[in-house]
C-alpha cells in the first residue's frame, strides 16, 4: 500500500474520531455554560477556537436570557458624551492616535467653563452620562479632578459621572503623592459616580508590555479596580482586541477580570472593542475580524457568568457587527456618543443616532430601551410610532477628530 493510501486509511478516520470527540466536549461545555455553570479557562479557549459558530451564539443567547430575565426580549442603549479634557499624555501607548507628549505644540486642555458648557449641551439633548476622558497630564493630580467633578455636580447634579479608570487613578495619586485609597475616596466624594474600564487594554503581561509599556501592569490595574470596588465605586471592564495578542491571552484577560469579580462583584459590564489602525505606532499590522469579535462576545457571556452585562461595540466594529452581537450574548448596544475623539482619531468613523440604534435593536428582534448608567430602564420603545425623534441626538456633534462617515 502506498504512503498516501496508508495515510488515507489510517489518519483520516483517526482525525474524524478526534473531531467528533471534540464536538461532544464542546456540546457538554456549551450546555453547562448556557445553564449558568462555571467553565474553566481551558474550556473557554477551546470554545473560542473550535465551537461551531451557530451553537456558540445560541448558547450565549440562552445564557443571556437566563442571566437577565427582565431584559430577555429587550436590548438597551444610553445617551452620553465623552468629554476629552486634555490630549497631553505621558504614557505614549502604541495604539493611541489621540495623545501628544508634554510640551508638544499640538497639546491642549479644556478650561472648566468649556467643560461645563459641554455638560449643559449633554443635558439639553437628553444625555444622562458623561465620560471624562483624557491623557495622563503630568500636572493633573487629584485636585484637578476634584475641582472638575464638584463643579459638574454643582451645576448639573442629574448627570452621572462615569469616568476615568485605574490608569488615571494611578497617575493622579502619583502626581499628588497620595495613596490609591485616598485618591479614590476624594474623587468619589467630589462627585465621581462610576469608574470606566479605561486603560485595561490587554491585561496579560506580554501583550500589555508590547502596546503600553509605560502603563501599570495588568495586575496593578486590577488591584486599583478592586480597591475602588471595596470603597463603593462600581465600574465597567473592557478589552482592546486586535493588537497582536493570542487567543489564549484574550481568554486570560477574561479570567483575570472574573477572578476579581469573584471577590468584589464590582464590574457592572464587560465591553470588548477592536483596535483601530490609523495614525498610531502599530500602523495596522494586526487587526481583529468580525468573526473573532463575535466569538469573543459569545465566550465572554458564557465565561463571565458573574458579570451582569455584555456590551456590543458598534463604534469600532460597525453597525452590522454591533447588531449581530445582540445574537451572540450582548444585551446592550452601547451609546449614542454625542462626542467621541479618542478611537475616532485612530480611524473609528462609524456614526449613528438614536433613531438608528433603536432601528438596529428592533430589527434584531428585540425591544429597544434607553437605560441609565446602572441599567435601569428609562424609556422602553415598544411602539415604533412613538419613537423619539430629534435629529440632534446623534454621534460626534462636536468631535475634534477625523471626519466621520455614516
């Protein structure tokens, strides 16, 4: 018998047997995870790599419905504004197209009057949340954020300040020479309601050192978040996909979040988003496909059984992928961003408005609903004839970034 014939008769049936065994294992893990059971990091990686796409999405959607019965037939969105207070930053992350180094002629900082004007415009347009987002300015310590937050709360107490992240807290504590505990307590007392997942990027050591070598370690990021949770500040968590990390490192990132969540319960949501390739040092050498993104959304819903919400990111993946994420375990389609400059500077040019997000949710087979920061339903749009209509409630109305496209 020839070598070719021998391989055909011996290895092909063996390969088929291995694939059937893998399929049975995947089915068992999917069934357990869909029912809310805990799966291991190794099992999650196997699902991410090999589970049939339809089965993976179906299991994630089943888990979503069981996890959030009040949202079983609903998907949410929020109206918010990202207010960028400075583009000056000392961390020089390689994926970022927004920052400039200190002393750059292109550096700027917004004064408090301008920040408050943007807050007022947000309230006028029905926004309920602001994300105060900017660079790690070498002169901005805890005092800067105390002044800004207390002024915002004094003038616009109805606005939720969902802002900053562990990296900013690390930086401001260093500038002011105070502990993390003191920094968190002071900005919370000044008006910070919720921490964003900013700065998580990739938490495992190897990819984090490659793309953000001047930032704190992933372990330190999580320590600061845990401290904030224990001091009464909830947060979101994020992941930046597509900068050259491996599949195993993506799942390790989820595991690191889940471990902290086991102890604190302070992560309200998980939000993966994709690297944008323009105007940064990585130059688009690596990117994430839509299928990789959808598989990650599904695995995150199954693996992060202890995190309530999974958010789809239409801003970086596009509206079609964002809509599809609602069939892969996501329960939220993010926000109508009245302003966004950071990922837009790197090429995220997708634009939307409230009417379009409502349409995307409805045509995905779900009832659209506007939510608060903490996911209380503010308005449920059951009747299309009663949908809100305001052409001003759209993304990027005051962006300083690249021209956006529909």
